[in-house]
């Protein structure tokens, strides 16, 4: 066995180190503990909803949009002598609004901890980085499950879409849901305005929902033996529509057979189909980190906040496929 080479040590320390290795347990006293400088975040989070939506600047107290409902006929076929008064018709205009709501969190790191951790890294910056992920996860929850009936929270995608007649498609009429039925998914996609241009669409699902869709596609491919999803299944696309995962889409929604009645206390999950031209996040105040004035020598504090709203600009611009078995 060749002698170990300890090029970084002087001869005396090298000899002591080599001798210590021959004595049971003694070597541990001469070895310095190495701590990996990467702080591992003990979370599994996918924030697909906010990742795919545009962020637009806002102003005032709310985000306002104008909507027009079409007239009943669009026009009349008449004789060439008929006056236009008989064909008079106008659409119906409404102006829904989406109130800006504030999401806020605060971080706090003691002076002593910062001093103790100095040889390892910047404790305040480390906490700020971790806090940013926590904050983004809370915002993702608002974009998916937010409900303005609760104080100081805006309505998210599930709440807004679930309230629009014709935009919720039943994957199964059973309250326990069922496996993904591709024909019903197609119907949900077709109900979204602009669905003919697949590049504008995105399907948002939970991990479980995405796996169930993947399984349904694989079964179909084995049957036809000719269908290939663009770039393979691993990219999770359906009819060229990207499938993104949000860990804030639950697998325990309550399904009535035709609509979602509760985002918990049930046994189903859902797909959200969005046209990104008609859904966006509007920000009165983008995500901001503000160090707070020192009120004590013992710690440093910072606030992280945003004033924003999830906007469903066109009520036909999104749809839900509900009633997918959540287990």
C-alpha cells in the first residue's frame, strides 16, 4: 500500500495525522467538519400557475375590464326595401373589476446569529432567499384557490371560473370522480375562447392529475400505435398544449357531479385550462423587499409584499375539467 500524500500539510502535521489514523477513533479529532454551503429547502413546490401568466402593471383600487355580450341574432335577412330599424340590435356591456389585495410576510434574523454564521455565509441573505420561496408559494395558492369572500384575499382561477356558466366540464358525474376521459378534456378545451390557437393555451394540473393524463395518453398510444405527443410524454403536452404542474391544485376537492363545491374535504382533482391572452396577474405593487428601520441592536428585519390581483379578463378565456379521481 503506497503512502498517503498530504501535500497541503507541513511534514510534522502530516506525520501526526498519518499516525492518528492507525489509532482507533483518534482520527476524528483531527478532521474538521465540512458543511455544504447550499441550504436545502425541505419543500416540494411547483408554481406553474404564476409561472405561465403575464404580469401587467396596474393602477387605482382595482383592475377593471370591459366585456361585451353579443346580441341575440347578429343581423336579419331582409328585403331590399326594409328599413334598418327592424334590424336594430346592440350588445350588452359590463365592467367587472378585480380588487388589488396585499400579500405580506416579514423576516427577522438576530444579530448574534448573523455573527455566528459569518464563516458559513450571509444568514440574512439565506433567510431572505428561503422566505422568497415561501412567499411565492403563498401567492400561488391565491392564484389557484383564492376566494374574495375571505377578508383581504383576491379570487383565484378556481373561484372565478367555477362561477361562469358553461366553463366547467364534468370529467365524471360521480362525486368520487373517475379516470381522465380524453373526450371530456377535449370538450373543456373547446369551451375556452381562442382554443383554435393552441399556442396560447396551457393546462395546469397537480402532480397526480398530470400523471393520470399521462397514463390516459399512453393507453391511447398503445391502442392506435401511431400517435406521438410532441417531444414525448416527458414534456407533458396534450395536443401541443403544455401541461404545467401547480402543487397548490388540490387532490381533495369536493365535486357535486357538475361543479366544484369546495376546494377541500373531498376526493377529486381538476385541470385548469387557461388562454394566457385572457388571464393574467395585474400588479399595483410588484413583489418588493423592504428592510425595516432598526428598533433594536438584537436583530434585523425585512418585509416582503405585493399588491396584486388575478384577472380573468374574458369569462370565456378559461375552463375547468372537474371530477377527476384524486387517488
